[in-house]
C-alpha cells in the first residue's frame, strides 16, 4: 500500500474515533471538496474562463462545507454571503495587482519542472493565478467566518436585547481574537512550501535586490499576503452581515409583538 | 480572591482606552507617513540597482501567429516592438529598442506582455565607442508591487485588527527572524531536522505567548501544540518507513539543492505547526473560560465540552490546510493535463507530496484535540490544588 493511502485511512480512523458522527462528516467534506477541486480544474482545462469557474467552485465548496456539517441556518447563510463578498473583493485586488506584477505561471528557477511539458497551452495563466490564490484562502475564510457568526449567535442568544452596534462590536472583537492564530496557520502552511526555495536562493547567494524582483518570490509573497488580506476582510464583513441578519429577524418579531399588543 | 482583581483590571482598561485612542491616532499618522516614504522609495530606487533598468515608452504590436504543438494545443504568439528609456547607470536617459515575443498563455519566465510605463531589467551590448548597439529584455522589475501588497496588508491588519493586529504583525516579524536564523544555521552545516525542530519550538512559544499572553491557557496551548506536532510527525515517519516510501515521489520537489527527504520533513513540520497551534489555542482558551465560570465543574463534563469544541473546529480547520496546500499545484496540474497525463496519474505521482502534506496536517489537527484537552485537564487540576 502506498503511503498516502495509509495516511488517508489513519485520518479517517482518527476523525471517526475523536469526532464521532461529525468527524465522519468532516472527512467526507474533505473528499467532496477535493472532488470539486478536480472538477474545477477540468473546467479550466477545457477553456472556460478560470475566474468564473473559480467563483462557481468557491460557492459550491463553501456550501458543502457550511451546510453539510452545520445545516442551513442564520449562521451558515450569513457566512456564505460574507465568504462570497470577500471572494469577489479578493478577485478585484489580486487580478489587478497580479496582472500588473506579472507573476503568473512559472519562474526561471522552475524551468526544470516544466522542461518536458507543453507550455504553450492557450490558457490565461494570469487568471489561473487568481484561481490559485482564491482556492488557497477559501478554507481559511470559511473557518473564520463560521467562527464569528456562531459566536455572535451565542452572544445574541444570551442577550436578545443587545443593540446592533454592540453586536457588531462584539463580532469584530471575536474576529480580532481569531486573526492572530489564523494568520499564523496560513503563514506556516505557506512557509512549509517556501523552505526549499529559500534554501535554494541562500545557497546560490542571490542578492536580496534580485530576489525581490524574481517571479517565484513575488508570487509566493503575493499568495501569502492576499490570503492574509482575505482573512482580515472577512472579519468586518461577517460581523456586519450577521448583525444585519440577526437584527432583521429581531425587528420582525418585535413588529409581531406590537401587533399582538394592539390586538 | 478573583473578583477585585478583575474589577481593577477592568477599571485600568477603561482608563487606558482614552489614552489608547490618542496612541492610535499618533500611530496611524506614523504609519501613513511610513507608507508614503516607502512608497516613494520603491518607486524611485533605480539608482540603487547595478543592473540596467529601462522604462518602456512605447509598445507596437506586430503580427499574431498561430502554431500547433505536439499535444494538439494551438497557441497564439504576438510580437511587440518596444522602445524604452534607460533609467540608471552610464547610459541614463538614452533610448533603446528591443523585441519581445509573447504567447497567449504567458506561462514561463520572460514570456510576458509589456506595457507603457513598465520598468524592466535589460542587458545592453556596447560597441567599441561605449555606445549601445542593442538591448535585450531580462525581467520585469517587481519590487514595487511587493511593497504595495505589503503596505496594503499592514494597513488593513492595523485598521481592522487594531492593537491585536499589531500583535499579530509582531509575531509574524519574530517568526520571519527565527526562520532566517534557522536557514542561516542550516547553511553553516547544522542538521536540518535539528534546526527545524528548535526553530519550530521557538515559533510555537513566541506565537502563542504573543497571541494569548502569560497564563495557564498559554502553557497548555504550547504543550498541546508541541505534543500534537510531535505525534503527527512520528506517524508520518512511521508510515513512510513501513511503506518504504511507496507513493512518495520526492523527485517532484522543486528547487532542490539538498537530499529531499529531510527538507520534506522540515517542510511538513513547519506546515503543520500553524494549524495545530490554532486548534490548541482555541481549545485551551475555551476550556479555561468554562473552568473560570464554574470552578466546581466535574472533570468529565469539562472533557466533554472540550471534545464538543474540538468536533466543531476539526472539519473547517483541516479544510483550511488542504486548500492551502493543493492550491499551489493548480498551474502545474493544468500543464500536466495539457501534456497528456491522466488525472489519476497526476494525483498518484505529481501532487503526491501536496496530498501527503495535507493529510499529515489534518492528522495533526485531529490528534491535537484530545492531547490539548488532556493537558488542560491536568494543568487546571493542579492549578485548583494550588489555589485552595
């Protein structure tokens, strides 16, 4: 048996053992998401616009992750809306900056990797870069968004008379707490992939001024920082959307109450 | 014993917050100034480079050409005639002309479309009289874009995160320093795994202390992270040894200047760390909160609420890691597909390392849940005995 298969079995066993029913669901979410990822790549392969495919893929992945594990409710719906907004914002930022900096595709140092592959494939790699960045940060923004919306829901449950402003404030405060650890998670995940390449540059004594202009370095830095920007943006967006959704429900029920009193 | 202390803290906080506002104002002004200065510096730094830099003043596109290559891919090529002004060195101010061929995909290295006002590195050939005979396009000057995105990130994190954002930034900075020292040590011949382990230990201690301060919560999160990371790496090593590295294709690693296995393990170690740290902090701070609210809570129900939280975050957290890892392989995945490889072959061979990384990271995340709960319970119990 190959090592990845053994690891997959171990992961399934651990998730079932520790997470019970929800663990099994989490495991299948991972599989579904991986399959969605493959389908997304196949669509891009056949020449469909990468950005449109990616946005559609992001919606599907977010729906699977949120609704399959947590069900359809105020928390998950507001998270879905917030994730969508942040995905669109990130597209705006990364597409403009990424095209300007021309960090698509592969750098000079990666020539060996693509040496035996066709490189003239009639695909827009600048758009594929956006796809790469969005997929990379999607998991993180879903995570942060659902954490904030479910905490805000708890806050609201404990004190239904809370004002919209205070609810918003507590949402942002919760978000700030998550911010630090989440940026760490992503930064380390990317540093993991960064290492061989930093060693490579250090070994060759490439001057810093040179490294700063290399495509490989720039695209890596872009990916890390765009993910960071996504995580930062999701905090106020989720807080605002969740506050609006919770308060709308509240004003509806208040109206009903007053209507009852009049009767 | 607890109440007055907390009250005092609250009052202190209120007093501080007025001052905080003033600090924040001063701080944002300093920040604004700093970003304007750095903006200016990276936009006008040509004279600091020894390489020749040219600014493009005109681009004329000539003929579009279509070609078909081996795998039936049809590609369009465009020729660009470019006129540029040299910005630095002895030839400053002189005009040069060169050609640039661009493909539709713009996949590799210098294959990129150029625009007016782009700054590029060029190599110039001089004649006997030190006059420029011809020039060649080398690469785009990208430093200002790196600076822009860094400025945007820092500004946003401080604007939305406030002081906590500043803390996160400081922790990122510390980690970058630790990382560079570790690489430097490795370059001087120290064992990579040893250096990476020590660096990881420092990463964990620094990041968690900065995020959650000096208290029991931090201690249990640190121990939980260390133990969780250790166990997941151990599992990875055992599995790879037992299967004799079947299905682990080290030859797919890029930028290799050293034997791949230790580098792969060091990468896994650092990659898993962040996710496990996140889980450990969430669980230990929640359990502390529950314990603080109800000191008489039974051990069993404390463990149960810990597990409940763990189940909640396990799915989304492993999702985060999986996407962070596989996203990087999208461009190469497409090239392989276009070169005629099958999907199953690509998953089995070409992205096997990314899949392994994601799996080991997820295993670490799941494992660290019971480990952190166990450590929390032990530490809290000790703490209670110490109190009474």
